[in-house]
C-alpha cells in the first residue's frame, strides 16, 4: 500500500513539475490514474510537508477551479547535479591555473562571500564572540556547526556536515575556501585539525590570533 502511495505521489509531483502554471484535482487524477479522493489525500500530505502550495484559481464559467503548484521546496525534491557541475568548474580552473591558482581564486570567492555576510551580520566583538556568531551562520548554511571545547586555549568550531564533501574528497584544495571564509570573517588564523573529506568524524576549525 505504501509503495503504491509513494509511486502515485511521485507521478503527481512530476505532473506538477511539467505544469508550472498549476493543475487542478481533476487534471491530476487523470494524469496519475487515481481518484479525486486519492489526489486530495496526496495533496494534504504534500502541502503539510511544504512541497505543494495552492496556486491561482481558474475561471470555469461557474465555481472557480483551484490550481496547485510545486513549492520551491518541492522543486528541490527532484535531482539536480550541482556537485557534478561544480566539479567540472573546479577541474577546469585547476587545469588552467594549477593548484596554487585554484586556491587563490577560492580565496577571492571566499572574500566576496565574507563581504556579503558582513552586510547582514557584521563581525563585531572579541574573537571568541565572532567565532560564536560564525558558528551560528555556518549552522544556517547547512554545516551543522557549533562551538566546541577550546584547542590550546583557542576557540574552536566543529561541523558535523561537510557541505562540499564530495568535491573536497576529490579536490582537497576546496577546503581552502572554508579556511579563507572563516579567517576573513573572524580576522583569525584558522587551522583545520580534523577534516571529514580526509577521513575525520568532523571538520574541526581552530581560531588563533593572526601572525
């Protein structure tokens, strides 16, 4: 029963993906091959999960017909090869500029990201306060980050999710982006003590005074 439900739900979402202006319950029932009641059940679950939203209404000459559309979150349910495209870009830059040139360009990208972040969350206070603020920013970006026990008296951040794991495993220079970003935001010398892309359990960053 659950497998049938899942297959019907996937066909319904794919129908909405192909009909970006929205589809009615009758149209979805016909496309998926289920009853109107089944469509309503699917929609209730999908809307609860934030994957589908109510769209515009369509004039029918009588009672307007409600249309339903995929939400931005729903569109993200379909596979997208971001990592594949990013890998192509990284490899192209490395072939053209070498490993050191790639690190330079990653550093420039990190500096631009730091400037954007500072517009919404200025880095203020002591180094420890900046590190605490940074941990929150990293957590919002998907790193599952938090401040951890000091290393050699210096504040430390641990991240349980490497957002570039696949790329970093193939191209260790990618970690330079993280280091440049964290250093630029906090004005610290950042050392990577443990790295998931290199077999570690977490990514552990230590923040010391520069110099």
